[in-house]
C-alpha cells in the first residue's frame, strides 16, 4: 500500500450532520447527529499514521489514536473499540464533550497544512458503536483483598474506579446525588450529552464489579478519616469536583431571579425541571435571561434557557470572542440558536424592580489592555460608557470554587484557594488518600479529570503494593537490573522446600 501524504488524503474534514437551529431549539435531542459508517471511513483515511504521532502524548489519557483509527480503516470496528477502551473507559462521552481542538487535534500533523483529523468525532463514532452493539471489555479479574473507596462518580472517579477494579480491588463509589455521573449528569445538557450515553458507560463500570452507592454524602454521613480508620478501606480517592459557584459581589445579587449556572443546569439536567409539574422541580425562568460568562458552562446555560422558553438570551462577557474559553463549536451553535452576545461588557449592578425581583442589569463597556497572568489581555473599563438593559433572570457562569465539605470534615491539607493539595503522584497529606480532577485543579475538562483519576490509580496501586503490568519496571530503576533466570531478584517469591524425609 502506498504511503499516505498530505496530497493523497481527503483534503477536507468530514462535516458533522446536525439538527437545524430552528428545529433543535425546540427540543432536547442531541444537536450533533453523529457520523455514518461512510463518514467515519472517509475521515479515517485523513490520518497519516505518523511514526511518532504528536497526538498521543497530547491526549491526557494517552489513547493510541493512530492505532484505533487504523482499525477503523481495516473495518475492524470492535478492534478500534478495544484500542480506545484500553486507555479511555468513556469513549462515547469524551468524543462528545472534550476539547480535542486544544489537545490531540491541536497538534495533528495534518493540521499544519489542512484542517486536522477530526479525532473526537471518530472516537464518538466508535464509542457509539460499542453502545449500540453491547461491546464491553471485562478482563479476568483476580481479587486481591484490598478495598478502595472513591468519593464522587464524575469522570475522575470513574477513571480511577475502573483502573482499581481491573487491578483486583473491591471498589465502591459514593455519590451524593441520586444518579451517578457527577458533572457529566448534572452539568451537561442532553442536547450535548444524552443520559442514555452516560447510563451505558456507567453500566460498563458496574460490569467490572464496581459498586455505586448514591445518595451518600461523604463528609456528612461519614468522613474520609472514618473510611480509612473505621470502615476498612485500604485507600481512598477523592474526585468530588469543584461545585461551589462564584459570584461577583455586586449590588443586587440576592434578588429573586439571580442564580448560578450550576443550579440552573442541575435543575434542568438532573431534576427534570423542563417536565414540571410532572417532576416536582420548579425553575421560574424569565423571558429575558442574561448569562454572565462565556465558557462552555455559560453556553450550556444560554442554550438550555432558550429550550426552557426564554424569548431573549444575552451573553455578557468582559472580553472579546477571541478570549472566550468556550469551544468555537459551542459559540457557533449558540449564535445560530439566537443568543445575543454582548462582548466587552462587564456587569456593575443587578437592578431591582422594587419588589425584590430582577428588573435588569447595569453594565460598563470594556476595552482590552495589557495581558494578565492568564496570558489574555486584561479588560479595562471605558469611562462614561455605562448602559442598562432589561432582564428578569440573571445567571452566573464565571467559574466554580472547591466544595468545602472535604476540607471541613477531615485533616486533609488544602491550598490557598481551598482546593485539595496533592503531590505529583496525586497523594494528599493523609496517608492512603489520593485526589484528582477539579477538586485539585479547579474547573477543567472531562478528559483532564480522567487523566488525573488514572494517574491517581497508578499511584494507589504502588502504595498498596499491587504490581501494575502497565509499568515497565526497568525504566524506573537507575541501577542495572539484577536478574536470576530472567526474573528481577527483588520480585522473586519463596516456596518451602520439602525434604525427602518429610515426603516419606
């Protein structure tokens, strides 16, 4: 077979079929319909199969990207899933919500001349095939007697639990909500990530033997200290996320009609507010909704507001679209659906209607100055540029802080921002307790949280003395390896030698 070159591969990336804006804004069905088999085969041919692919180290969980794409080309679709699931237990989820454009696709060699290979869409296609056909990889697992507790069933907790279960541990996940999935369930609308996909991926975790205890708030029913010292867990992983919303401390924040994006999304996604009164979750969303912020969570809040009946939805952001942290695709979809963007605008006050309700917002125009510590140009107020507009609901989507329960109910060391402090191995100050994901780093992506969960699992295995077959031990040794009969001396076991007299 002739070697692929930039000139011989399909030149344009395969477009993703989507619902039209006029249709999708009236429903909660998934916006991106997904690739057909023909689409997947065409897009796969765009991969150059680089001998030293930059995309693999750019993936936080180090998926063998050329490996699974080659399997698609070979029409070995189950083999493609086997390659993917070896590193990522949530392929159908990550293919939908991860910012591949800033990770694997961002360093794709094809992208130096053409648009990069759409790795995320191929990952989603393989993940969906696995769900449709009931594929799952459950290896032979020999129990080792260790009990591991995982606090939180979000992406970090899922990844850690899967790796520890495969290593033979008895794993239990404790989830505060009534359904597992963490931020995947409560924080991402169904039009981006359907519940059926989350349920299918969670089911694969259960098939590995992982037990999930919902409605269990660790830190209130029992503490991390009790898990280790009283409940018999040999190691614990904390992946509770960063679910405490931030506000701006401006006048009017305590008016009726002000809420966080976390509350809005949780009520709609997890508590079925869109089906009120069949589900007992009122929302009280107004007709004119202003969302403060421009990240992916803000985009979700805007787009869900339109589907919940808002007539006008405004995005208020103090920088420009170039500095927006949201994915380009999410901004484009929001614009197509009718969101009105107010770039370079910063709220000064939420206005009162005189009865304790939101009546509008007073803002000021901004201009960009010198870059700040984030590398983005700092917004500077333009004197005399204040303006007001009407609104009856204001939603804050400007980030989250650490959930304080863990810090208040245990002796775990926290950093200055209240997040759990860990070393490079994800170990906390409490022996046997590890942490990862947003509770350590602050708000990040699904795949980064999964990477932290897997890194913590590797460290937990080492702490418990479980041999990790994925580790090449020789690479960890600075001294020459001393072997006997091909086995490293430190790993020799002993057996009792029976004498002839005993045998008789």
